[in-house]
């Protein structure tokens, strides 16, 4: 761990994500702050490639999986004066306990470690994490991959808002406007609440309306959801980049 170069977090840097990454890891077990910490980790993975020799043709073969950054850098990225160490350790433990929901990776760990600790030599708290090569490959896979500025998820106050932002960012891809349909149950799965909100009306009131308001205020994406279909519950989503 001492050999890993400390990363400086830049909120305008991009997070590498992929649809496969969301599908293969069970994110239902972690809260909002752990989800944000995961985005910071993925951004730091991207930053690591800036240090690679220019002669390397395919950076995916390098397989950077380990990052280290200071607690203060993390606090600055969040825009807060302090994150309590016990709370930070709790969020790290949540990420350390993440599991793959893809049966092909059932015997693999998502993270080898994810921890906050005091570095006596540097005189400050640090955060260090090392993920499975599988996570790296999923995050940087050209298939179904997206990128977005880290600041767009760190500013959000709801886990549902983070999940919706990522989903709409994927749906938009490089477009500025998109219309698409999907089953209501699929949308609930994406929002990690498949066992809740049997009625679309309740889902709309408790989840969609607050998420729409927050994304419109704090990010570059706005959206509308329409219900259609009597026998089968489906939704039409209209999303645009501002």
C-alpha cells in the first residue's frame, strides 16, 4: 500500500462506469455516502492512468486496481468541513462487504480491502482501497460504458437521485435528448427498490418527484416519466441534457 501514489481528487474529473458494473455488483446493501465514496474510488482509478508510460498502447491491460487518497481530499470533494472518522470507517466497511450478484463471480471479492486509517508518517487520515480486477475491467469496458463528472453525483442528497442520474446518463449516452420505454418493474430494479412501491402513484410521489426536482436543480439532466399500459405496467421516460 505504501508504494501506491497518493491521488488528488478533482471533482471535475470523470467517473468511469458501465451498465455491467451496476448489474454485477449488489449495490442495494450500501447507503448514499458509500455510493459517493465508490464514485470517488472509480475516479481515482481513472486518474492513475495519467501516470502510465505513453508507450503503453492498451491501458486496459495495465489493470490499475489500488488507490490511496487523504480524508481531507475526500472532505473537500464533498464540500464539507469534516467527515467523522467513525462514519467514514462505516462507509468503508459497507464497500468492503460488497458482493457480486453475478453467479459467474460468486467466489470473488469486489474489494480486497477498503479502509480509512491514520498514517503516522504523513500525520493525517488516509483512505486506501484495492478492487478486484473484475471491477476494473467492468468499469473500463467499452461495452455499455459511460463517464460523468464526479461533481454531478457528489452534490446529490439522495441515493435515488444518484441512481437515476447514472441511469439517465447512460440512456442519453452522447445525445442531448432521448425517449424510451421500459417495464415499471425494470425501473424499480434500477432504483434498487424492487420490493417496494407496488403502485406507480406511490413510487412517483415518494421517489420520482423528489429525484426530478433535485436533478433539475443540481445537475445537467432533466426528465419526465409517463405511465402507460393497462394490463402491464410500463413507463415512458423523456430525458434531456440542459
